[in-house]
C-alpha cells in the first residue's frame, strides 16, 4: 500500500515537513522592497538546492521569513 503524500526512495519512505521561521533583530522591517524579497527568496532557494532540501512553501514578510521544507532522512 503506497501513501499519496510520502516520498519513496530506494532504501526508505519519508514524509518530513519542517516549519522554519526567521525573525529579524527586534523585529525591525528588513525586507521592505520587492527587490529585497526577491533576493532573499533566490538566496534561500540556492542554499536549499545545494543541500538537497525541498522548499514546499516560502513567504518573506517585512520582519520575518516562513519556510516549509522537506529533506531526506539521511540529512536529519
């Protein structure tokens, strides 16, 4: 029986989801322009790609960043 949401690899089956939140110091707005938001998203996506991390959802707010990520159990 296969699970719809699970990811099937050669040696394991997994369905990890991690919710990460980064907050700026003193909650001061740092991502205030569309260019800064775009730059932050591209930086985080590049880091995720280099580390075999899947970003399922990402939202950059003026004073914090939300990410829902998933990765292989061998990296846990």
